C-alpha cells in the first residue's frame, strides 16, 4: 500500500527517474517497507532507497504500473506544505502561484526548446 508519509521522504524526481517506489507491505500481521522496481538489475536506485529508508526487500513490478503509482500517490499536499515551510523560513511573505499549465502550453514549450530548433 502506498504511504504518503513514506513517499514524502523520497524526492519525486528520484522516483520518476529511476522508476522505483517504496510501499508499506503486510505479512504475518507485521508491516514493513518494500521497494518496487521495474529493473531488478539496476542496483543503484535500490541502494539509494536503502540509505534513505533503511534496508528492505524489493519486488519486480511492471514499469507502467510503477509510473501510474508514482503519479497517483505522490503526496502533492506534502509538497505544498514543504513550499509553505520554505517560504516561512526564508521570510518570503508572498505566496507562490504557478498558475495553470494547459497541455497545449506544454506542447508549445517543447516545440520551442533549443535542441528542437537546432
């Protein structure tokens, strides 16, 4: 089961880049952490998760299922709280407003990328 508190301890960029995800699993009425990966031969992300969260077994999961899980369960509220804490610590009085980004805006930005123009 995805645990927002557990996911908040791992940067979203790391999860998406490596397509790994820590979850809480239950066996014999005990909860423990389990690392999900789509590539069990890529040990570096699993080692980094071990440094962040402690040692845990891993399970192989289809890549698409992991990507969907990361997108679905990553704690957006935790991110908003982190931004609020950072703005309070730095003394920023104004709120950050990222506005709305529409799909056509993203496609437009992608077509304007320097490598595409080159």
